[in-house]
């Protein structure tokens, strides 16, 4: 696609990217960033755009995928930062909850580093087994096995604590 033709259609594509991002839950600033990224990527492939039937469909897909990537990169809330809103709880219940949280944190720290890391990536960061395997350079089956061991270890500790 020639530069002039690209410039003529660029405004409508940018507007489409903004609409898609905002419609899918992006804030105004985030939608602007995504639209800018979409336009940059379109420009990088401007020589190939004529072979596609619908560039708007490509814009829509790019915007959705970029939004999903932006949302994944946002720092997720750690367990320590979680705010628990309780209504009508007694001081005894609050103390018990605090003790349980401290106990669980201590047990998590006692897990082998690999298991603790995998558990964090899966439960807190909400990463898939495939993502974890790719990031750590291990097999997907190893991810599943290590997660199962970590969960089993914690379950045994909980049973021991509650004498079940």
C-alpha cells in the first residue's frame, strides 16, 4: 500500500482501534496507547496490507490482543496487598484470620523455591501452564507435576494444622 493511501485510511483505522479498546474495558489512556501500537504495527506491514480483504478486521484483532497483553502486564495484586473487607466481624475473627494468613505465608515460604514460584505464577499472576513452561523453559508436564506437589504439600500442612 502506498503512503498516500495509508494516510487516508489511517484515521479510520485508529478510530476503530480506539473503539475496540474502549469497548473491551481499556481506560482512555490505555486505549490511546493501544491505538498507537496498532498504527505502528500497521505501518510496519503497510506493504502487505493490500493482500488482506479487511484491514479493519486486522485492526480489531490487533487491538484486542494488545489490550489483553497490556492487562496481563499490569502488576497483579499480591497476597500481602489484598484488602479484605469484612462486615460485622468480631475482633476474635479478625485475629484468627490474621493468624491464618501469617501461618499460610510461612508455609508458602517453606516450599521449595521452584514450587513457590510456580504457585505464585499460577495463582497470583493467573498465568497458564503453557505460559509458565515457556517462561521458565520447562515442559508443561513438569509445571503440572510441580504445581500438584506444591498444592499437596500445602494441603497436608493444613490437615496437620487442623488435625483432620
